[in-house]
C-alpha cells in the first residue's frame, strides 16, 4: 500500500483577512476543515456518508494550531493532511498549511477525534471501515512534508493558482 498525504488548495479570501491583508487566526480553522473534508472524501468517507452513519459520531476532542508566518490576501495555500496516530478509539490528523508560491509553512494543526456511540455518547472502537480508509494517509510529519513536495511544486507551476 502506498502512503501519501492528501493535498488540496485554499486561497486566502477577503473575509479571512484583517485591515493589513493578513489572514486572521480564525480563518485557519476553515482551512483545517477544508483539508479534513477533502481528505475524507479522498479516503472514500465523504461527510455526506459519515453524517448519515446511524451508530457512530466522531467529535473533536482536541484542536491545536501553531502559527509560523502570515498568510496574505489572495495567497494560494496547500493544505497537507495526514494521520500521525491511530488509536483504539481515536485518531489524530494533522493539517499543515504551506504557501504554494513561497513553500513557507504558515501553520500546523493537530486534531484529535474520538469515535463514540450515538446513543450513549461513550467511546467505542474505531470501525474497521474507517481504519482501512485512512491507512494510506498514516505517516509522520517529515514523511508527509517530503511526499507532498512534488504535489506542491506542481501546484506552484500552475499560473492560475499564483
């Protein structure tokens, strides 16, 4: 099985920035959600199916974001999403936000979700379906950044993204 992070693009919108054109910290939660949603779709677990699952939910237990450099209005950003940890009842995924034109890290987010039973809201084991679907994205940060580099450089070569 080949492992690779999921990479998609977000652009810093007018609604994301402050008066000097720098993305506000709150805009990054939207980027993280986009990275997550596109990664799950690529894994064969689109939100439309997850939300219709009758017996489990995957609520967030933890979110942390480390900011490194400003993202500016209209800047194209690569959202590099991968899974550094799979536990019995939870999984951790990261979304690294990297400038496409300058290859500069802008932020890195870590999200922990826990699998719970819908009726009791008690932790339960991650279903095999989820484990199998996310397996190609399991890797550490160094491997994810290295594997995403050719994808990010390809994105940078597309003039409509810069």
